[in-house]
């Protein structure tokens, strides 16, 4: 098994898909090299295609193995580094964690389109379009359900940090950016995610990025 890990991501200010494997790898203590490619540039597509024909980030290179797409990367890591904690060990909890991760992967399009990820901004009056409250309600229902059923062992959805938390971490940043009012259970969960040292590092790195891409700035 190769030991060299290389994660190709986009701007930390904007890239929700990049945050997911990056955060999970950091929390699990994996050492890896990262390459950041700026979105929205003339050369962006060509740069990404140097690493994956899909032309999207994130991309994980592990020796001769290439894995693209956030959830696929998280599943690959769970197999390749099975001695780390990626999914809940309890079968019922693990089944739910996988299901809600897939739901996050495929759904919530209204929230994604109208509350785009931007960890450098605070827009409390933006994004309130018809239908977005349905997405917010479903997400917070998921969080309360997971915390109530399986969250006794820690502050995250299934107690200990897992891939499910990595999948929902970009939503946590959106709720912060757009000042979404949350109940105490969901706010405490968001606070726990934001308090992770790796998450703080992501915000610090994003603040230091020199790039500003207009389409993500809502200006």
C-alpha cells in the first residue's frame, strides 16, 4: 500500500466539496500534500485535468491510485486506512451515517444554489428564497435525529467525528455565513464543528488566499 497522499482542492474560501475530504483527513491525522487550484480562471479546467479527466476537484492521488469526488474519496480512505475512525462502528449508526451522507451528496440544491459557500463573508440578509427553509428544516431534522439517537459519545452527529460530519461541514459554514437561526442542539453541533483545530486552519488559510472570484462573492 503506498503511503504518499496528495489531495488536489480548490479555493478554501469557496470549495465545499474540497473541504470534506480535507477535513476528514486532518481530523484522522493523515499526512498529505495539498495542491490548491483557483476556481473561475481561464486555466482552471486544464489545471484540474492534469490530475483527473473528470475536470473537478477534489482529487486524491495515493501512489498510482486516483480517486475523485468527495464521497468516493471518503469511502476510499475508510478502506485504505481502516485503523482510523471514518464511520461509526455501531451498524445502525453506520447505516444512518452513510444514508445521510448520500442525501447530502445528492440533495439540498436550493440551499447550495442560494447560500453558496464563502467562509470569508457574513451575509445575514442573503439567500432567503422560496424553498430554502425546506432544505434547512430537513438538515436540522437530520442533525437532531442523529444527535438524539447516536450522539451520546461526543459532540458530533454520531458522537465521535465521522465522515458524516465531513459531509455536512460545508453546511455548517453556510449557516454561519448566512446567520441561519438554529435550535440549541443544532447550534451546539455547529459550534463543535467550527471549534475543530482543522476547521480553524481552513478558515485561516481561506483568509490568506489572494484570489477573489466574483461569481462566489454575490456582489
